[in-house]
C-alpha cells in the first residue's frame, strides 16, 4: 500500500480505506526515517516512539516546495500526534498526505508545524515549505464517525512496527502545541 496515484483514485475510495492508507503510510515513513537515522552512532531505534492522538478532517491543499519554487496539489488528513525522542515528548498537529500531484522527488508531502485540527490556513515544516489548506473534503465529525463505526485502531501500524509510544508518565515531558 502506498500513496494514491491519482485524485480519481482518492475520490473513488471509501473513507475507511483512506484512513487505513494514511495510518500505513505514516508508520512506514517513520520506519524509513529511523533506518536512515541508524547511521548516527548516538541514535538508538528505541529512542523514538510515536502515537496518533486524533485523526482530523480529510483536506485538499496546495503545497509549496521552497527550494524549487514549486507548487503542487496534496490531499491528506490533519493529525494530532505525540512523539517521544530520547525521553522528551512533543505534542504536534500536522498534515499527512495520502496523495500528491506532480512534484520534485524531494518535495515534502507531510507538514508538522500546525496549530490545530481546524481545516484552514497554512501548515509549515520548519524548513520554509508549507501547505495551504484549500478545502475540507470530509469533516472531523465524519472521520471520527468512520473510525468509531469501523473500529479502526489509529495506532495499529505503529504497534506492528514497534514504534508505538506507550501511555506512561515522563519527567522530561514537554507539551508543545504548535
């Protein structure tokens, strides 16, 4: 399972499949990132864990890749997550793609510097790139209803990959709601 290839593929699929694809892609992206980080001698694979807190609305947007001055279409979900790196927890809001239009192979498709699950405004990635939310395709309420009715475990792929952040208290916990 990977990103949708066309917008028509996205629009013809049911919401529960879109949510499942999001969860799978996100877990695989984290896993791939950790494989890349293993080259760093100070890095231990158990130093990083993540947990999806809430899956927000499905939205359509226009992303901007500053290094190539390039705009491209994206469709994805707004997501609230919590991650922990070497004992420090971070609560984030972001955009996770399930589809992206023609763009440079290095163009970002996920953006983590959001403020909420509200389906408007811009979300950056801290590097000068951003996505502007243009349209809400499925509301937060519709997504939550689908998750509940289909008993979707929003952390199932993180569990399978041993990347799930457990619910535990941490002295170094920091809550950054950006």
